[in-house]
């Protein structure tokens, strides 16, 4: 029945999300979810929201949530845009700010949703090569463009980019929007939010899925100059006026306000990550520097697909990318709890004997 499809549908190659297995008793280290539960204050807020007011629409502007996010980052509420997860926020960014006559620039190895959005919105793009160490080389972006986007830290490599380098790019690239996708920034990478008031073409995108343990609630946001935020709102209100429901807003506000819990859990993840890197290196893995809640590791003698399958047979799920070929032997491993990391290391030790 595909003859009824719109023409563009035939041309799309959809994004493939990380596997969400239905099996129980797995050590699930493949989709970068936080191993710790949300703040208890989030759960309290969600319970309080389960009331008769659910018959009413939520606030289409999510003003309370915008105020909470603005207060946390030291910005004004009119510099905040919120959406149903950062993927939806990014989709609006692509349509509202990155569709121009010149090509959009992003890394050749990066978040694989970027080329998907380009296909959906018919945006020309150019993928800029990483260097031999899998680092983003910003000199490659100093060319005519319709916009620039990259994650910091990059995904799936996890390698962070110094804030000084981000600012150098902003100083050199003033005629198009620069989007810094900071989904994993809280785990040890310096945020570009501090540059927003200096550079009116900067957009920073965040999610509550990772460092605030709310992947199941679907809340993301963008920060930038009020004129850029207005463009996102115009697209959102032409698509879905109510993307943030009552539960999502209540839970997200509580998460943004419980700073102590946020700091505690992210430090636990960072500590476990550093220990995991050391243990992986002992097993002859080359591990890229990580500023995220995952590591990107390649064994010196064993194929990535072989190790991924062997771990799966032992109830441990990690992510292995079949393409591009340059990273096909790398495993992207979510940082779990200390106990989950021990399970992983013990299994790898047995496999590699």
C-alpha cells in the first residue's frame, strides 16, 4: 500500500534507536540511561499531579518550567524553549533555524539523528571528518554554511570539546546559527550556556533524560537569544501547542530544583566511569577520553560484533555500530552502577581468557 505514501516518505531513512529489550534480568548498558532513579522530589511531584485537573489541558507555554530552567542557568524565561524530549527540540531547531541555501555542517561520526532530520526537512548537509583521534576539528567548519551543529561531548565517541574552542568557532562563524547539543554535558564537559548572552547565534540544547534520570518522562529544552527562541515557538505552535503534559512539567520542575540530588548522582556516575575505564584498559581495551555517561572502547585483538554478541549471551547489552566502518569495532558502553560495571568486567575477563 506504499503507493499512498507522500513522495518524501520513500526517501527517508529513519533513525534507529537503541534496543529496548523486553527480557528481564539484563545488565542493560546500551542506551545511556541513568542507573540511578529520579529525585524523590520528582516522584512526589508526579503523585501530586495525579488529580482531577488532568481533565484540563496543560499550560501551552510551560511557563513554570521555563522559569525553573531559566533560574537554574541564570537566564531569562524568554531565552528558554521546552519540548517533548531533546529530539523534538532538535527537530524544531532544524526546521526553524538550519534550513538555508548553504549546507548544514556536522561531524562525520556523530548523533545519527542529524542526517535523518536533514532528510525529513530536505536540508543539504556536509559531514566534516573527525581527526585521527576521533576529535572534532573546528577548523573544518570555517567555510560558508547554513548552520553548524555538533554534540558536546560528541556521540557516540564521548570526547568533549573545550569551551575555548567553541568560543573560537562562534567568533569566526557569525552569519549562521551554531547549535551545541549538550545531552551529556553534565558528566564532566564544560557547558556553552555561559556564552549565550555574548553570541546571539548560539543555541544550546539539553535533555533531562540523562543526568536527571527522566528518560521516561520526555523533556528537553533549548537555550538561546530570544529571537531564536521565538522562531522555535512559531514552529512548535504550528505543529503541537501542548508538547509538555502536566506530569512532565511537574516532574521536570522538581528535577531542575533538586540540585543536591542532581550533583550527587552525576558524581557517582563520573566516579564509576573513571574506574570502569581503568578496568577496561587492563583488559587491553583502547578507551577514548569521555566526558559523558558512557565510554567508547575497542579491544586490541577482538572484533566489536563478536564481543557484543558474546556479552548478550551472558545477559549484558551494549551498543555496537555497524557503520561507519571506522567505528565498527568499538563498543559504546553506558556507565551503570558499580555492581553493573563489575558484572561487565567479570564477563569480559572470562571471554578474553
